[in-house]
């Protein structure tokens, strides 16, 4: 039982004006006090990048009882660092990234600025989750997520997470979900990623595109399988990237 309303730090990589983050704020505000520190424009694909070559700024966009919304000039990770260092009069109970417009399952998690929010929160010792909906549209329907968002928030705070871990939570594009699957990250690989184009006024340029190749399409314990079968995919993610199975081998070889 909480003695006071939980205090949440929310950020994203689609920008402070994105529908996803604003739905998340609206869904959780009845249950928690919220500080939003989000990029002032889209920073998709920024992963855990930080800004080191120019100064950062932020401005308060909304200030209401239990809610402060700020726009930051930096990356999603910058936003978390700014919030944790500048708004430290009260400890956050949970750091949340999202809701992302698009799929952050499998290897997409490595590129995701939404996951960058959760990663930075976990690195700093806070329980952290990232929410994504497998729909890139700015008109995506987030309403089916509402009860799950509230439930995940309370459970992540109450149960807690081990140090240097976070949750990557992906929702399929659907009006109703079959349920929740706790699963592992699928093995996949992006290929055919660079498309050559010619500018109408001359000169070449390139656009990042690509196809995601499933490396284990028959596996039924992965986030990709869960999403394909209309389940909410919850992937516990650890930040210690040591390949432990190689430690003994390398000790013998080296």
C-alpha cells in the first residue's frame, strides 16, 4: 500500500507533442504525480546516445498540480539525466519511456530511444519500463492499452526490479489482447537496409530502409511470437551485457 501517490518520470523518443506520450500522461495522471521531460522534437533511433558537443536547454510547457511537462533540446537519455539532476527534491518511484509509436521488440530494442529512457533509469538505480505499440501511425488507437498501463505501473513499483534491469513492454496493434506473455527477445536481423536514390537536381543520396529477417521463426517463447499472436509481450531486459558463456572459453584461449 502506497502512503502517497507514486511519482513518475516520463520521457520518449517521438517528442513531447506525440500522441503516445500524451495518452500515457492522461492514463496515469489519476493515479500518480508526473514529471515529463521529453525531447522537443522526434529523436527516434537515438538509443542511449547523449549530447556532448553543445549545451542543453529545457522549458516548462505545463505546470499543474501533480503534473509538470518539460521539453528538452537533447536526446531521450539526456532528458532522463536532466530530470534526475534538476528535479531531485523528490525521489521518482518509476521511470517510464513511451508510449512509442512503433515496434520495439527483438533487436529494435537496441536502436530505440524509448528503451534508452528505461535503460538510463535502470542505470541510475530506478525501476524502469518502456511501453511501445506496434503502430507507427500518429493516429494510433492507444485506448486498449489503458488498463494495462495502470496495472504495469503499480506492479513495477510494488514488486520492484533487480538492479540493472528494466522491462521492455510491447503491445500488438489490436482492439483487444489475448493476454500477457513474459518472453525473451527474439533473434532477428535487419537486412537490405540502404536504398540508393537519385536527386531530381542531380547527385546521389541514400535512405535507411530494410527488412527484418526472423532467425528463429518457429520459436514460441519470444516477443515476436507473442505479438504475432496478439499477446502483450513483456521482455525482462538486463543491462549487464557480459557474454558469460564465453568467459571460461576466453580464459583458456587468452
